[in-house]
C-alpha cells in the first residue's frame, strides 16, 4: 500500500469511528457533538466516501436552524461530558430556537456552501442516484442557506459595512486568538454560577488550551445572551463583546459566491443575485479594513470603534475572498514570506495562526500560534476559486506532509511539527481525504 493510500485509509477509518449513526462527531472525546463549521469540513471529506452520508450530515445541521436563519454552532447529541452543555446555554428560553434537538445560541463561520459544492462535485463523478440526490438537495435547501447568509449580512451587519459582527470569540472559530485580546480586556465577569471545565481532561498539556480566565469570560458572555433570551437586538445592547470579524466576513463573501453558482444550476436567479450582492459588499468591507501600515486586514471593535491590528492569520482575509488584484498579490507575497509560511523555523510551510515574529506567538496554545489543517485547506480552496493553482498545490503538498504522522490531530506545533489538541479529529481526516482525492 502506498503512503497516500495508507493515509487515505486512516482518514476514512477516523470518519467511520466517529460516526455515531446520527451525526459524525467532531472528535471522539473532546467534542462529542456536531459543530457547525466542523460539519461543513467533515462533509467535504464524506463526499469522497458517500454522497448520501454527506447529505445526511448537512441535513441534520439544517434541521437545527433557528427561525431567524441562524445556524447554531453546536447541535447537541445525547452524549455527556462537554461543557457548556444545553443546561448552561438555556436556549429553550428563545422562541426562535428549534423545538429539537437542543443547540447552542451562537453561530460559527459560514463555510457550508463549500461543503455543498464538494458534494455536487463528487456526485458528478458518482452514480445517477447521487447526482439526482445532490441536485434535489440544493434545490430543496437553497432558501435555508440563503436565510443563513442574509441573517449574517443584515442582522449581524446592521450598518451594512460589509463586516458582520460576532458576540463571542467562539463564533469566529478562533476562540483564543490574539485577534480578541483587546476586546476581552473589556469583558469583566461579575457574579456567575460556578462551572467546571471538562476540556482539559482530553489533552496531554493544559497549555494547549485556553486559560481559566479565558473560560470565565467565555461563559460570562453565554450567560449575558441567555439573560435576554438570545434576542438579536437585545444581545447587541447588553453584550460586552461586539467585534466585526474580517476573516469570517471574507468567508461569507467566498461562500456566497459559491452558493450563487449553485443557485444558478437549479434555476434560482433571484437567489443568485442576492447572494452575489452579499459577496460584493463583504468583499468591499474586507478590502476597506486593510491596514496601510501592515498590509493585513483588521477586525474592528464595534463598542469602541477601534481597528484591531494583529499579526494573525485573520489578516489574510483578502486571500480568501479575492478582490483587487494588487491587494491579493501583495497579500500572497506576505503570506509566503519570512514572517509567515516562509519563516525559517517552521517545520512545514503552512500558515501559523499567529506570526512567529510577533510577541503574541505561542506555538502550543490553540489559536495563538499552532497550524490548523482546516485553515490550510480554506486557503487552498480559495486559491483554486481565483485560479491560483500554484498556491493551492503548495499548501496541499505541505499539509499532506504534516498529516503523514497519521494522528489526524486538531492542530500542530509549527516549529517542532508535534501533534497537539485532540487526536482523530474528524475535520482533519476529512480535509486529508479531499486533498488525497485531487491534484491541486
């Protein structure tokens, strides 16, 4: 068996092992439920194995969509052992949540149309039944995906800046990134119900996870949202954390363009036009956030009006959504340069989540330095979208080298290459399968 075949079989086995018959859990112990953007990445890999199973994964997620259009960041399964669980989220207080299953009350980045496109692509090379199922799914669910994108573009961007806001760093997917350090200094937890963290029991070293102070702030924000029953307008009024997320806004632009193409295939020109309008406004908002001093895109603290200039992977948002050729070219050069993928001390030439040249760089702690295979995949996928097969190929080659240890870890030490976080992570296995199935 070749090295690639061995890696592909190992990745497929991870997905089989993590499938509980209803959902494919994000990880076997640390993450025993369905996470929104994890489910999207997982579906990309599942499409390589079974189109019907991939469609079922997205169907379960869509079944938990809120009446507002929001797709929640966690859809809870019956499994125990994760905090905060449904009893702390208390989303049953909201009239907008689904009757069942229980969910969290926040969202995650909108990458689902990339998964939907992967299913459609796989179906084209599959059976007639696969092609029919994929086409019918796009047609039948398009309005739900559209409602999700429009909720982000309107409710979460009330001033139509092109950058939608988040109310918890968990919504960015990059929980403890230095991107959020300044806003979190203004989050001061008051009296709150005690809690016990469960995440530390599933990693070898506590320095791989957010700190206890981080967690107090995280749960304080959850409690603030629950106190106003997750009403969108009231949350914006009371929440201590309101930040325009440039990276997620770039993903909204990319995903809206991809979803518009899918809408075209089922004769929904009305939806396609609305999605392309969202994509354009988001792309313009991302471009307007770029710092003239650093060339990196910036988040913005909505409460203070402050632009948040950090040396993190979020700064490369224009590489995800495209736009002005000069901006994209300059970003590409920086991305591959000596402070990022070309840093001489990196074990693998893929983006660290914080530049090793920056004082905030921590090579072990979650989103403060480690390299994440799913982030590599996103940049590769976006490069393909704008015709940059060279960059996509470089990221694919380096990422597969990184994953050759067969641990399918959540993230990796950028200097030593050591596996960190949860092992047998579903989304890591899924993007490995996708890379092995194409020649970017």
